[in-house]
C-alpha cells in the first residue's frame, strides 16, 4: 500500500480509480493501492502541493523470518470460553 498525506489545513476528498474517494482530514494520511498513484487526478493534487504520496514500505519476504500467517498473540486476551470467575 502507498500512503497519501494531506498537506493542507482543510479536509480533502481524494478521487481514486473505480469511482472511490479517500477522505482525509487536515494533516492526516491514508492508504491507497499502488496502481491508484498513476491516476491523473492524484497527480494534479500532488502538483498543487495539496497531497504528498509516500512510496511503499519494504515488507519482509517469506524467506526472512517466521513467515507464519494467521492469528498472532495478543497480550491480555485468552482463547477459550471460560471467564475468570468460573474457575
């Protein structure tokens, strides 16, 4: 995903391909697909200095590290259906 930053002090409606719109508050950011970056309407906003597009962040490849998918450990959460008072 590519990040879009609103450089203005007002809310923006950023047009995206497929008839979609990204609404960004003042100074806020959002994420768009890499193929949406080529949209001429986005380029117009970039040229006007209203938005900034930040490229993709590097992601770990499957060969570097765990490579596990699925659930991750969340501290404070337990699996199962028991409650602390039911022991």
